[in-house]
């Protein structure tokens, strides 16, 4: 048991990562598995991997828009009910690790459930972004979205460690 004075007690968070596109490289799937294992002491982690819409002509903006909108429908349908929703997008707000940890801590306290959403290589529909409680950017740099999945799990792991007050965060 833990009284109200015990601040480092965090209820088991439920973390859902929704991403569009598949993880093909072995080194990335291994990294994802490793972080999910590390995270399991702090949170239940569910990965929802959605198929990327087929785009016949990568130079056609209307076709890209159609694909992003179609992906939006499946993304929105996959979001757990009552979850705090975070969209990863380049125009989102940037935080340092302690500030993000504090924000995620508040979200977990409030709802117990957070969902993080990574779009396809073409990004996320405005439909999805407007559903979210937060638009988050990790960097002004562009990363392959497969790699972002690993980075995202690392960031969540670090945040939960900061909340717990462990020595992991340097």
C-alpha cells in the first residue's frame, strides 16, 4: 500500500502505440521488442500496426490526401476509448524529457491510458490531429517512421523512469 505522501507510486499505465506501416528491418523489430520488455514493469504496452494505403502515384497530392484520409479512419477506429491521445507530427510542440515526463504523468493520473499515434511516411490527417489532446514533435529533423517507433518507445520509457525517480534518466 502507499499513502498520499508517497509520490513515486504510479499506477500501471496503459500505453497504446498506433502506427501506420510495417516494421521490416530486424534490428528495428528487436529494438521495439527490447523497449516493450523494459516498459512492461511500468505499463501495459499495446502496439497497433495499421496497413499503409496504397499510393499509385507518389507525385499526385490528391492521391496522397486520399490515402491519408483513409488511414485516418482506421487510426481513429483503433484508439482506445477514454484514452489521452498524442499525435506525433513535425509541427507539434517540443519538450525536454523532464517536461514531457511531467505531462505524461498528468495524463496517466487523469486517465490511466495514453495513445501515441505515428502516421505513415506521408504524415497524419488533420482529422486525426484534431482528435488528439496533444501534438508532439520529437525533432525538427525528419526520421523514417519505422525508426520513430523505436524512438517513441525509448522516450516513453525514459518518461516513466523520470516519474518513478529512477537513475535511468541522465
